[in-house]
C-alpha cells in the first residue's frame, strides 16, 4: 500500500494543553508519527511518498477564506510563542473586529485545548496535502492508500479549529473526489467528528457515518447524538452510532456493521474515506474502548470487504507505544486478500 506523508508535519510542536482547567502534556505528540513510521519500516511492505502541496482552492472548497487567512497568519508568531484561545464570543450577531490579534483566536476556535504556533499552518497544510495526494492516487489507480495525517482533521469545521485539528482533511478530499463519483466518510475515531458532520450536515453530497464514544460523557460533548440525522438536503445523510466507554469489541463490531448496513441502504458510494482513529485501543490515554491489535486487523478486513476505492486518513491515537503496531495491523488486515 502507498503511504503519503511529509516531514513538514513534524514542525507543529505544542508542549501543553488545557483540560478541565488544568495544564497537561499535549497528546498530539510528534512521536505519534515516529511510532507509525517505525512500524512501517519494520513491516517492510510500504512505500512512502512525499506529496506535493495541494492547491489552495482545495482548502477554500471547504473552509472560509477569513479562517484560512487567520490560520496562515500564525506563521508570524515568534518561535517560542504559542496561542492558546481562552476567551470565546457568546453572541455571534456581533461583527468580528480586525486585526485578528492572538487574544481574539476564540473567533476561530471551539476549545481551550488546541493551540497555534508559528509552524502550525505549514504542518496542517502538509497534512492536508498527504490526504490529497492519497486521494489523487486512489482516484487514478483504484488502489487503496493511506495518508499519515498529523495534525488530524475531523474536528475542524468550515471556520473553526479544535480537538488538535485545523484543516478538515476528510472533507477536503471528499470535495475533490465528488468530481468523479459518490463519497461516504466513515469515522471510527473515539471522538465524534463534529467538524466533518458540520461541513456536510445540510448536504446530500457526502454520507457521513461516525461510530464514537457517547457525547453524554466524552468530548466533544455537544455533537454525536443519534438524533443528528442532517438538515435540509442532508436529512438521512448523517448517521451517528454512539457507544458508551468500555464497550466490548463484540459490541463495537455489532454496532459498526449495523451502521454500515444502514448507510449502504442510502448510498452505494464509489469512494470510501476512512477517518481512522486509533484512540479506540484499550489503554489509550484519552480513549476508553477495548479494541486490541487483533481487533484492528479484523477492522481492516471488514472495511476491505466493502470493496470500495478507499482512502485511509490518520486521525487520533495517542498511546504512542502501541500506535504504530495498531495502524500497521489495520493496514495489514485491509490488504489481506
């Protein structure tokens, strides 16, 4: 399988995040990339391709231009400067005021745990470019591909960042792939992909299926409920499958397969985009399901059995010691004939 990745993605280095009013080590560590690359090297069956930078129009097809301008302006920060949003506007009827100084970052962020530094923009663009390169490859060859996306993307909406996400990689390539066929996004990250849902919520262009921890008890708390089925043209093109933490592998697979069956009754897609979150693994510091490496192998086989042109995008997965093994196990299962 072809792997798409750029070393520019390592340039985004945040040390701390705020959770529940306290400072903690940032979970989206650069070592996540190292763990995955090490596993690929040990497996010896993957070719890594450095993608070209995607066209800016691919980003504006999803994100508002003023939002992109703000993210890009983070390049002007000093090397040791980090923006951590901590004040957020409550009345969105009030017009925004320029210039968008760092203390107004809350215009474009929905949590206090995701920060910006001077290399965030370049890393996020490189991450989106990895996804875009993978999509071009799969569109051209019909073969599956994997993009090692870091920062991840599924929490980013049209005009807001959060959850370690800045650009919505899945949405960007979905817009690209729609030029040649129908698209389904299946998101199996532990946390609901509120950004992806928001982008397509009123549209029947893309079917979005997410299986995740129940928002009654887990981030992002406000979205991911079963009652969220889409609005306007998007009615019945959004399907959430929330599960309580500590759900067993058997419960997980039963719910996933039932969700896929329901989704495929609505659309038989030409392309399948997997927002692949490995924070569903037992022992993940911010995920609390019980999926094992063997379960990831099975998960890969289940998705391969759908027989669709598939692009796999890295989302979460924060147990660094096991992340590479889990990703490789999934890809091995997906690649098995």
